C-alpha cells in the first residue's frame, strides 16, 4: 500500500530539486524524508532517484511514476475540497516573484482591488517555488518569470525588461546612459542574492577581470536600494526598479533580459471566467514598469 505522505515526499523532491529542500518543504528532517523514499521504492519495487553528492535525478522508473503520483495527490486534494465549505468565489491566491519591484506590485494590487470584488492572498516565492506551488494547486496564478523554456504551466507574458547598473545619484558616472563594467572596477558592490541572473552578472564582471569588494549580500531589494542611495555601493538589477537618490544605466555588453507574466496551472483556466478574472485584467493593465530606460 502506498501512503499519501510518501507520494508527497516524492513530489517535493521532484519539484524542489533536492532532498534537503524537499525535507524543508515537508517540514521533516532529511533522514526522515530519505527513509520515506526508501519505503516508497520498496513498495514499488524500483529505484526512483539516482543519488550523488551533487545531483539528484529521476530514474526511468521515477520519470514514469511522476504523472501517476501527481494524479494520486490531485485525487486526495479533490476529495478534501469536496467535503469543505465552498470558498469565497472572489478569492484568489496570487503567487508573486520575490524580485518584483515593491512599488510596481503595490500599484498592481491597488488597481486589482479597485476594479474587482475579489479578495487576495499574496504568496511570495522564487520562480521555482511558485512553479511548485502552481503544480501542487497551492496558488491559483503566479506573477513570475515566464518564457524561460522550462515551465510546465500556461503562460501569458506581460513585460520584458533588461538589467542595468544602479548607482548613488552622487556617483561620478550617475549621468551616463551606459556604463562599462571596467569603469566601475574599483567600486564596492552590493550582491542581490535572490537575483535570478546572479550567475550571469558575476560572469560578466569576472570575464572582464573586474572583481570588486562586496559590502553587502541581501535578499531585500528595498534595503539594497537604500544602501545604494546611502553610498555603500552599486549593484545590477532589473531596470524597472526606482528609488530616491538612486540612478540607473545600461550595463554595456550585458544584454540579458527577463520576462514577467502570469503563469497558470493547466487546469486553472477557469480563473479568467470568474470574478478573479477581473483582478487579473487589472494586473495586466498595470504590468508595464513605471520606469523603463
């Protein structure tokens, strides 16, 4: 007999990419999760994962089991919903990407609440976390990265933006429209640890032999902008960000862009046919960045 918690352990590893992240999501210790996967493999008579020190990969049997495991979990969730009170028809669980500008998100939310009767539950997360929550039906729709080529959801791209160099307004290069990495080789940098393009940004500077001192590593973009304005350092972030005392310029030779849009689970198209659809329409209206250079 396959117990539900074993299926959830299995899907958590698939969605989060590692035993440690899956254990954290399931709120169990990693040894407990590993023992559970061992029980599942024994019950099925197959090995589900290839394990190494650096990677966890599905075996051929594990790949075949994914679809069935999702059907099992979905059946459990449908059974739970069937006996629960009807939810508010206007309620919407909206996942929001951690690295969205707070000002943009606040304006979109204000517009959505003003134009629709729906109530909100905002669920923050990384692109990978939001993808997993969509798959697990823990959110209805996500405002997140789209056009990545890896999503298994329905997507509606809303805006594309490039990355730029952000400097204090008092910086000698603050009036430039474009700045080369070599021109800030002696500047102190602030690292946005949650940046989806952190590896590409780092490679851009190291390829040009620019290896600055790091004064701050943060996942809080508001704090990063405040510290830039205070003169602590400079950073690279999407050009839609704005803050008093901060200027931005294109980073010469760094052409990477990101696309932000709405992502739905394949079964969630019904959202647009309810009062929630009014909310999504309002979000789309305010999807263009308030400042794009």
